């Protein structure tokens, strides 16, 4: 059908930075709300040329409401009710860094908008090439069933031709309507935002001609964006509408909000394709452009989860603990306890900082053109500050929660203890019994590794292990149930044999050992256009470039330490331009888990590069099951078409499965980017070839042209955990992920408390639901996440005798609130 109407969608694209410092832009966006209200007052009810506006994300409106007068709020509400303004559901334009709890906090924040009587019906998402699959169920649970994606195709491909519409099937089997729109930036490129009616007419005419020539575009409505990065609201686009309608009365144009535009699109009721799976983001490689800061952000999130859990357990245990220290120090414990109001304020601040860092604006517009500019460094500092602010506050709150629960009914002993001796006191903040390796600071002077067995929601005390002497070893080492051979000449572990099953875990055909650091660089003399013309041409339309790979190798000794039932195997390697890399494999006598620590000091290099840690697992013809926010998916077969298969940004866990054979459960604490099955950089693959069970943890890269940092150095230890598994199902991966997302919480003490608290809570069935605790005004909220594919009838029992039940749908969550007197 020919196009019969054009809807012009005015908005600004919300970057937290890019065009200016995040310190300035975030507040300026809140000020745009007042300007939009003034323009809506100035151009009311003018028919096709009525001023209309969509707030692309909700944060500016949320910030505006915090300080708005009653009259300001009334003006906003009235314009929304008249249809001249729409508020959307997305907090910001997010990346795939954010976990499901952060998204939940974002959707919960919308209550401040809805309390004013403002309907929020649609989510709009711009620039980013993807969105975590599990978010779709959250959208529906929040009353939002439509998504407009104004996708930027630079560095990636859209799942369908833009524009198009489809149904996105959620993990639970429900559906979200998706309008895959054009890139929002056409609003400026075509002259619309600046009111250049002649230029706009040419471009829009060409666009309409293209749509009319498409056999796969059945709609009679065309949506055109009038927006670009951080544009201050103006009404100049109304001139484009006026001139167009004068010249093209046969094809009327009018302004519309996103709500009205999608109402018109959906009213046409065309048969649409149904797509199911992850919208894997091509832009996720940018997570490797700030490796240290991303790791800090992930640490902050873990501390935030721990703080919520331990503070909740202290409440449930009716803690009477009192502060006992006079030093504001990390190892000394809290100098005072926050009030309930202060805890809520701190948690809200942490949530805000995590969301601001997980937003898609990694850097300024000149990260490539002027990487050394003061502005670029200032921008990077401001963006990084979101991660560090979350880390500081979450860590401090988690320490307070730890002390409150451990000392629920015993006075706090302020002495720190000697380097040798004392106790390691461990909290299990989860509903299942845990056996886990711990890495604990002892007296501020050394690290101790112990294996802890801790019951659900319980506290245990272990003697501090002695200092073990390092011994040089040659050949294989027996460690727990494994026989391990480290060969520094391969960069890492050459063989791990599970002596119980006889299985070899490592692919013997791999040139790099497990844990080896692999340096990837563009081949010398490459004539690829990203090298000779512009980094922007690192793009699917220009496959490649070709890369060379150098594995960091060593010739030095392999050392072994053994204490308290834990074996530590350590080796060093190096590569060109790399100082020594220290790697440590940790295996406990009574555990299936294997942990790897890779301490790396990467210098700044400005040529295109990538750095990986190799995990060449011996799984033939594997299937990769990856954890994303709120869901798991099978790489390749459970993705939207043409979404990224070269690389993925996971939350924490991957399962490597093989038909009729054993697999691997693998997890990363610090680095979310992976390439699975091999090295894929530059392939721009449409199908994923799964010939090897390899996972390559992609620590860092500078494959950028704007926004992502042009260079970086890293000084950090990256942490991993893996184990052989007899089954690798989606449920197995979700359970494994939860243990990495919420590890045991341990600290060294001179003396354990005289009385350790009894677990105040029981959750059943603990193997089917993950229980996340959070203090709320009237008590404690228990969020139950169903990790199975069936409905679960769960029970939460408090030590007081109170029992609350909940029905939790498959792969969904339900809340139980425990009220405390």
C-alpha cells in the first residue's frame, strides 16, 4: 500500500555525555522538561503543526518531578493528557551491562511518574544495537507492551530492514510489539531539527519513495524522527511540517508523540513476524574499551546485592548489634549504623550510579579525533565516577551489613588480630547451602584461601590458614580431584584431568593453554579500510581485517602452595609490550570448582588491539548457553536475526554443552565480553560455527571510531570459576550464575563472636528459586526468581513462625514481604 501519512516524531536523543561532560549533560536534560512545557504552551492545538514531544527516556522527567512545583506538575500532566507530550518507560538508553535487578529498579522508579496520573505505555530505545532479552518480560510486568528501537547501524546490522515491525516473543512466551525505526540521527542529517524545509523535503521524499518501493513494508504510515544527540528542544521542525503540507497536500504530515505514532502503526493490524531470542548488541565490544571501570562497576553491583542481603538478615535476626569502632576504616568496621532512612537513601544512590554507568555513552564525540584532549579525559573521568561512586557506597554498606548480621547478638570486638591466627567468618547470603573457595584479606597483610561450607542464610567461622611456602614443581600436580599440568610455554594449563571421571577438560589441539593471555593485533601492512581510511569502517560491510595472535608465554618455574586443603598453582608469562602476567589456579580438596586469577598489567597502545584470556575446553560440537539480564539463550539458534554472533556481553555465566556428553559451567566475575567457539573479531558472522568448546574472555579492545576510548591501560586481576558438569541446561546455567553474582561474604577477625546468629529464614524449594533479600520500610522483601521451566509454589518461613507463600511462574519472579514489628 502507498504511504498515506507521515508522522514526525520530535525528541532529543539522550546521551549522558558525548556532546558535553556527563556532569553537565545530566542536569541539562532535566532542564529540557521545563523548556518543552513552555513550547507546548506556545504552540497549542495548531492541528498538524501542534508542538508535540516525546521524552525518549524517563530520567529527565523523574529528575524534574523531584523539584517541580505543584503548578509545574499540573502543566506536565495536562499536556500529557492532551497528547502533546509522551513520557516513555526506559530509564536511559541502556547497554547489556545492566543486570536484571538494575532494570527492576529502573522500572520501579516509574511509579513517581504514574503517581501523577501520567500513563507510560511505550519504551523507546536509541542508538544501541541490542537489548537484553529478559527485559521484555519486565516491560510487560511493568505495563509496557511496545518498544521503539531507533537503532544506529554503525558497527552492526539490524535484525530486519529499517523500518519494520515485528513481535518479540519474551522468555515467558508473551509478546512485545517492536517498531524497528530508522536511526534517530536522520532528524538532524535531513535538516528537520533545524527547520531546513527544503533539505528536509528532499530527504523525506526519497524516504517515502523507498518505502513505497518495498514489498516488505505494508504500512500506510511513515514515522520520521526529528531529533539528534542532546539537542535542546526547539519548535523549528514545525516549519518543515508547514512547508511540506503546502507542497504535498496529497500526503499530509503531522507531528506525533511516540504513543500516538505506534497507535497508528498498530491500528493497521498487519500480519507480522514473530521473533524469539536475544537481541545481542553489536556495540557491546565497547564494554572492552574501559576494562577496569567495567570490572569496578561489576564489583559494585556484587557489593550492592550483598548489602541488601546482609542488612535484611540482620533485620530478620532482630539484631541488637552496636557499633564499637572509632576509626573510619575499611577493616575496622562501621563507626556507626545508618538509620533505615539512610540505608534507603544510600541504596537509591547506588542504584542510580549503576544505571548511569550502564548507560550507552562511553565517551565523548572526540575520543577518536582528539584522544588526548582535556575534555576527553574529563569526560572519561566523569563517566568512570559513576562506577566508582557505586563501588564506594556499596562496599561501605556491605561492610556494615556484614557486621550487623555477624554480630546480631554478640558485641563487636574491635581488635584486628595478628597476621597468623584469628578466624575467617563467612556469611552465606543465599537460600541454598554453599561450598565455595574464599580469598580473604588477613590482617591487612596477606591473602588467605580457604574452602567454606556454609548453610543457607547462615554464618560460619573457620580458622585462619597458615602461610604456605611456595615449592617449584615439574610435571603434573595432583590437586583435589584433578591432575593438573601447567606448561608456561603454552601460556597456561596444558591439561586438567578429572580423576573421578577420567575426563580431560582441556582441548589438546589448542595452541594456547587454559588461562593464557592472547594478544590480538591487525596484521602488519593491512590495507583494510579501517586502517587506511577510517576506524568507522570496522563494519559488516567491510569484513575483516585479518588479525595476528600472540600468546603470552613463559619459561620460568611453576610453583605450588598448599594450605588448609587448598592448592595454589602459579606461573608467569609475558608477550610483546606486556610486563609479566601472573596466573594462579586454585583447587580445593573437596570441591569440583576450579578458580583462575589472571593478574595483568597492560600498557597503553594506540594501534587497534584486543586482549583475551583463553579457555580452550574439550567439548566437541558444543552448544553455548549464555546468561543475559533476566534470561538465558543459546548462541546462534536463540537470537534475533543478524544480531551479534562475533561477540557477546554476558552477565556472569556460560554453559558449554554437548549432545550426549559432559559439558562445562564457566563464569566471569569481572569481564563480561566473550567470543565463543574461537576468535571471531572481524568475521561479522551471520551463522555461528560451533566446532570447538572454547571460550575467549575478551578483556579489552580499542576497536572504536567514536565514543569508545581510543586507548587504555589495565592493571587488575581478572577472576574466573569453572567446573566440569554432567548436565548443562538453562537452569544449571542460571544456578551457576547466581553463585557468581552473589558469592559468600567473608572477613578475617581476631576472634569470632561469642554467639553466631542462627539463620532467621528458610526458603523452599531452594533448588528452584533464587531468593534475593532487600530491606524495605516495613520489613524485608524477598524476591523469588524461578530458575526452572515450570511454575514453582514457594514458601518463605521466618524464624518467628510467619509463613508466606508465592506462586512463581517459570523464569519469572515474585515478591514476598515479611513485616517486622
